[in-house]
């Protein structure tokens, strides 16, 4: 999973950040980083579920964890905050 995210970021001309970020009290998991990368590419919950072999409910659960850890309320805010922190 981390290799996949690394390839996505490399293709975008960015490097893969460490899992832990000094700006986050609770660092994002590898799966959360993977989902964050894919939502930044515009994938829907259904598309994420299909690509990652998860249920839509599990995707929503991961998204809620991401929102909580980034202190945001939406996908758009999550992507903006992740870019600000250098996570995507």
C-alpha cells in the first residue's frame, strides 16, 4: 500500500512523507494516507471501495478518522490540509 502511494506521489513529482508528522497529534495510518491520496485524485467513496477492496462503510470510517486527525469536516478541507502538511 505504501509503495502504491509512493508511486502516485513520485508521478506527481513529490516525495513520500514519513507516516508521523510533527503537526499531527495522532499520525495517519498507511491506509489513511492511501485513501487521502486517492481522494485528492477525485475518487468517490464507491470508487475507493472498489479500488481498495473495502466496503463503502469502511471507506467512510477511514474518512471520518482522517477528518478527525486533520481537524477538518469535509473531503475538500482534508485534501487542503494534507497539502498544507505535505502529506499529498
